[in-house]
C-alpha cells in the first residue's frame, strides 16, 4: 500500500494511477490533512510534486513537507519523493537548491538515472545542484555532469526523482518509477 501526499499539484492523481497500475493499493491525502499516524503507518510514503519555492521559510506547506520527509527518514521507512519533495529531500541531505535560469515547464530530457538513460518530463523552477563528484555517505546521486542538476537520489529506504514520471512526456516514466519503488522498498 502507498500513501501519496498531495502537495497541491494536479499531477498527483496521475502518479497515484501509475502506482495502482504497478499493483499498489493507493490513497491520496493533502499535505495539510495527513497525520503523523498516517505517515508512520504507510507501507510506502510518496511525497509528491507541487508548486513553489522549496526554501520559502514562510510557507506552511514547505515546512510540513520537510516534517513529513524527516519523519519518514528518521523511521527508516520506505519513501519516494517527486519534484518539489525531491528538492526538499535534497536540501535536507545538504545539497544546495537554486532557481533555474529558465524554468523547465513541459521540457522532455533524456537523463541518466543510476546508469539507465530515461526520457522524462520536467516541470520545475528550482533544482538541487551539486558539483560533479559530490558524495554523501549512504546516498547515490544521479546528476548532470555538466550542470550538476540532480535528477535522482537513492539510499537505504528512499528514492527520489526531479522529473514527473507520470507526465505524458515521460516515455520511460513507468519503468523508472518501478525501479525507484523497488529501491525504496528493498530491505537494507
């Protein structure tokens, strides 16, 4: 079973549909309605995409998403984060966030996701960015070697992706989603 946190993005419904197609029993709950008990009880928690500045200190939504992600990581419970939530996870791991020079709204890119090329749709204004060769203990980073834009992260019990795997632009969305879920659910 998967609990999907709706961070105010209409893509959330399609993401839930894809998860159902992969065989998961899926529930969606808004970021401001999810309880700590819900977060703890989920077999797989999917913190979804949404609009806004992930570093906005005045945003109750960003603060709650940070709490949700931190709670799951502290519990070592399976977590998948997408787009905005990916940026928040990256920030919590110590990776810098930056606004893009030009937003990626409906941009299809083929990127390397842990050794696999994947055609994915991007809809982001901000990005996690690190220098080539950056390492974080226990975390694998899939980043553009030229720009440092972080496309995916994974570690014990979690996986993360910047792109929208549920977008029609993501020709490799289902296979990439399946890979990331398998990673997040893998035993240590």
